[in-house]
């Protein structure tokens, strides 16, 4: 009987808030020196879309330096209604896999997500500047107290996602 079934969950306002990052973006980035790469400027092309009934923001980015792709990422953002924190499942072309997603929340116009691993801690900070611009920085800390920038960028919208489209 139909009345014996629970209603399927629907996205919350917290899920819908992630749509601010949906669309196609060009970024101007600064890569800081690390054990993987020399520092310097880069550009990035980001596509992000709301998927799976509105529960997830799926983001893909490709970074270019001196005409060559040097870094690529695939991020899946969501809101966990159980623990009431945002989650970021992050995969990149360095090949490391985080043992757990980054977790965090919004403070004003800034979404801050932190994850830990045996190598240390990473913090992703996304600040909405206006409807067509956001900044992002990825930071590293061995102890989750003193943070050092790994990558910073400002991203400007090229196209906005049309609901139901793939960007």
C-alpha cells in the first residue's frame, strides 16, 4: 500500500545554498611552492552543476600553467542532514584519497571545509564575493592550527547553470 511508504527526502535549504557555485567559471590562481610543484600563476576552468535531485554540487576543475594542464580536481559537495555539516569529497590528479570528506559550514558568505589525513590537514575556503565571483583558497597545516596557503584563486562566472542542464 502506498501509505506504508515513507516520503523520499527532498533537498533542504542548506543543499540549495550550494547552487551559488553552479555554473562555468574561469579562475586566476596563485600556486604556492610545495613538494609537488614550483609556485607561480595559473589559470583554471571550473564547471559545477547541481545533480541527483538537488542533493549534490559536482565540480570539475582543470588548472593550466604555461599552456599545459598541471592539476585537475573532482569535488562532490553536499549537506549532511544527520550531523548538520557540509561535506566535500575531493579527488585530484595527485592521486591521494582522503580517508573521510572535508567537513564544515558557512560563516557569513564563506564556506569553510576541513579534512585531516596522515599527511596533515587541508582547509578549503570558498568566499562568495557577488553573484558572478567567488574566491577559493586551499591551505595546509600539520596541526590544524597554523595554516599555509597552497592555492588561492578568484573565479568569475562565464555561464550560469540552467536548472536541469549539465552546465
